[in-house]
């Protein structure tokens, strides 16, 4: 007999241009009785094809895809517009507070870091399918973390203009150590690791 009260199976679609990550995620999620991977894709066009043809509950999307493909926020907004019933879970190797805030604001149902276990990915899929927002452990108050001091904000703006720490120290009449400390404090608050992260987020940081 088929139990009418058995929990329904969640249909999952994956998008990640890294084969190892994508196949590892697929195998792990498929081992869960309530999860079924119905699409496993390296390109956004293939994911869109699956979402058009099949019922999908949750799409797990890599934030940074191969060059030439749609990226992060652009892809997220397009999917939200075309497939409003699909819950979107962002899967990223570089998770930081600005990225999380903007991703959730743009309509993602959650964010999972690739540094977390695959069990966490499965848990996140179930949570967002149930209507919850899933955030990485330790991410609580995005607004508190984003409060930069005026000095930290100015140092970041000067960095974005292309100036080095040494040049900023000279024009602000401060020691290199002081400017470096302010820069690192701002990076820590924003969850940034490198200057490349800073430049990638320059448009989003303009509002801080």
C-alpha cells in the first residue's frame, strides 16, 4: 500500500560550473529520501530549460558561474522574475555579509557556503522548501555588521579610487599602520578578504 501521509519528495535542480562540486552535491542530495535531483547543470541556459519543462521546488545556484554566463545577482533576478514559485538557494565559495544582504534582498531564499558540509546544504534545501530563509551560521544581524566608522568608509572609498594604503596615509596625514588597521577593520565588518572582493562589490558598497 502507498501511504497517503508519506512526505512529498522535493524536486531539486543544481547549477554549478565546477563538475566535482556539482556531482558531489548531486550524489549527496540524492541519498536523502525526501530529495530528488531532477536537473544537474553547468550552464544557466540548461537550468532555465529544466525549470521551464519540469516542476522544481528548489534551485541550488552557484553564485559565480563560468565566464560568459549570467552571474550572481543578474541570474537571481531573472530567475525570480521568470520562475516565482521556485525557491532559490545560492551556493557560494565566497560568502560575506554584503553578498548575503544583497542576495536575500533580491529574492533568494537562502545562502550556503561551499566551506560548509554537504549535510548543511541538504538541511538548507529542506528549510527553504518549507518557506524559511536559510542563512549561514553566525550571520545574524546584517545591519550591525555593516556599520563602518566615517574613517573606515573614507579609507574604502579611497581604495576604490585606486589609491594604495601608503598614498592614503600621506593625504590623510596618518601613519601607514593606522590606515592599514582601518582598512582591515572595514574588510572584517563587510566579510571581505581581498582587494578583488572590494572591487567586485564596489557598486553595492556605494550605499554604505
